[in-house]
C-alpha cells in the first residue's frame, strides 16, 4: 500500500509516526529525492541513503548548531553538542579512534555470556507470570544492563540511569516542546554530576570497563578531559540502550504480526541470525538521520545545493524494491542485505555487533515462550513521538505461565 503525498512529506504527521511505510513506498516509487516539509530534502533510495549517511560531504555540524539553538543554553547543549553524533572530521575520527578499541569483535564477544545470562535472569520470574510488557519488563532492563556493564556503571545505578534517559531522549528530536526540554536539562545536569564522580573514581581506581580503557588509551600523550569522557559516555548510553530497547520491541511485534514466521523460527532456530537481520530491515528503531550538504551534489538526478538540509530515511531504504525483493513482506528466510539500520561508511555504528548480539538473545528467549501473543488490540499500540526513532511505548504480551 502507498499513500500519495500532495503537500510535502512530513515525518511529524501523526499518521506517519504510527506507520511511515505507506508514505515511504510512495516516495520510493514516485519522488525518491523529495523536497518536503520545511524545505528539507528527504532521501529514500538505498544507494542514496548509504551515500548521505556515509560520506563526509554530508556533515553534522550545521545540524548540531540548529539543535543547540532549539534546546537553548544549559547542560543538554553543553554535553550533547560534543558527542560523536554531532561531530565531523577531524573530531569525529578522533572520538571514533578513542572508542573503537572497546568494540572490536573479540572484546564484544566477551560480553556474549553476560548478555545471555542477563536474558535468562530477566525471563526466569517473567515466565511464571504469563504476562509482561516487553519494553518495560524486558527490553529496557536487558539493554541498560549491557551498556552499563560495558561502561562500568554499578547495577544499583540503573534505575537512575533509566530515569535520566527517559527524560533526555525526547530532546534529541525536533518535536521536543518547552516542558520536555526543561525536564531534559534537569536530567542531564544530574547525569553529568553522576558521571563526573564516576570518572573521578575510575581515574583513581581503573577497572575492566570502557571508561577506564579510554583514560588509559590517552595517558601520557593527549589526556582525555572529563568533559570529553562525559559526552562520550552519554552518547554510548543512548546509542547502546534506547535504540536497542526500541529494536527489540519492534522485532517482537513483527514476529507476533507474522505468526508463521515465528513458528518457522521456533522450528528452525538456526535461522536466528537471519531473523534478526530481517527484523532490523523490516522495522528499524532508527528511521532517519539528518545532514547538511557541504558542496553541491546530485542524487538520483536531483541537484542539491551547498547548505541544504537532507534527511536520509533509512527506514525507507530498507524497503527499497531495487535492493530487496517484495520489500514489504516480512521474511526471516530473506538472504538479501544488509539493512542500513546501523548507518554506513565513516559513521557506521561501532556498537552494531553488540546490538545484534542483544537482539538475537532477546528473540531466542522470547520465542521460547509458549502461546506467545499480543495482549492488547493492535490498534491500541502507541508509538513514541519521534521523527528519528521508532518504537512502541509499551508492548504487552501474554503466554502460557511456566509453573515448574
């Protein structure tokens, strides 16, 4: 199904927030480089999105400055404008070099046993209940446990980390209102105070964690500042838990809406890696990312000028019929790929392997629940109010209680 776009694509439209894919289908087939709401360019084709996401001529500095003006002075702009998300080279390359060693395949695989154990620990009491909210009871705790362990944050601090994250997350989107920004400013101030003390302790007492590794990596040549450590830790907390939480929810929902695919996964568990990739493609938690063009460019025959704002719609690129046959079909046997859910090129997500590991552990654990079903009507699901990120606020499910 496609939805004709007569007045300009607007990702903030409530209908698009609930289900953007009919609009994406129309754009892909009729206007793949589309000038939409607020004179912003929206790019949908796989090859064009990969270009925008991965090449340095599509920068983030202008987006950073616009966003900082939107939220105003305070802890939010002081911290987030210095994160890797808003940096162009050479700053982006330096931060990536600093963080990169913590995300090598060998080191990330050491997290696998922890992730699988955390999954089992979370599911053990939930199995006996026969009901859960996938988001609140399972996905959030699993994702937050993983990233907090990587950063060396004590388990007892996770409730505070989650509260700060919930308050700050809406400010990352251009839909944030004054009240949301105010709550985000207050939460970021508290988060900064917490991280300042944690970093002080790690400088004096190094551990087997990423913050300690970043301190050690710069000792003796260009010591990393506390401010840089704070910005990096904040970025990793959001990238490592908020998007993973949403992706787990989206993936479980896709399987519930396609019960034959769920049964296939149960019958043939070796399909799990392919199922995780199809979940990432079919309904990515990261739908878009914005850039500002540093030089005139041409995409799919359309000329864009220096200074123009471009939004790369990864959610649309993952449904591009030129890349994926029958793209609106959910098929865990699909061999095509990869999706652009983790970006591309110089900005490809460093934590992609870790996120995939968490998603597979979650799907393996939840698919094993007998009689798994959605516990509310599909029409009752509420999606986050965000143009960048996609996920349900709550995902109640029911299943046969395990009384053993």
